[in-house]
């Protein structure tokens, strides 16, 4: 098996994701910008909220950075989480090919959206 140094040398290119977070005097985010070296032109993009998770397979733990600007509304956070839940289901399906569990995550997302009034219950 190749060592991690050998694996690193086999990489053909490196991509970078840059985050810039402006903080107020209370260390609350007032602006979040992000920029990716691949797939994004025109400089940093603004966002109101972000969640980044890092999986440590050696220790079997997840580290995370969860930020939102202090002016983000509850309504925006509700919609953001609704969309993130569905995005997680899509990512899980791509990673595992497990349609049953991905559909279960989507169903949870729809229930979440119904409770918050983001989607209405179908009468079919």
C-alpha cells in the first residue's frame, strides 16, 4: 500500500476553497464570502449561512464549521435547512448508491418542510 506522501505526489492538481468571515466587535459574523479555485469566476461570492463538515476516518469523528450572519432571518434558516437536508440525501445517494436510505432522508426533509409551512401536504 502506498504511503500518504506517495499518494500526495500522484495528485495532478490542487483545488482551493477560501472563506472570508467579517466579525463585529462581539465576534458575530456580519459577512461571509467564499471562493473556489475551480468552477467559480468573478471573485468571492457572498452567502448568509454555511455548514462545512470534515470527516476524520482515523478517529471516526466529524468536525464542523457552522456560521450564519447575525442578520439572517429565521425564515431564511428554515429554508436553508430544508434545502440542505435534501442536498444531504442527494450526496448520500451519490456516495453510497443506497436509494432506500436517500429516499428516507428526502421524506424527513419533506416532513421538516411541512412542519415549517415550506411545503404543503399533497392530497393525492
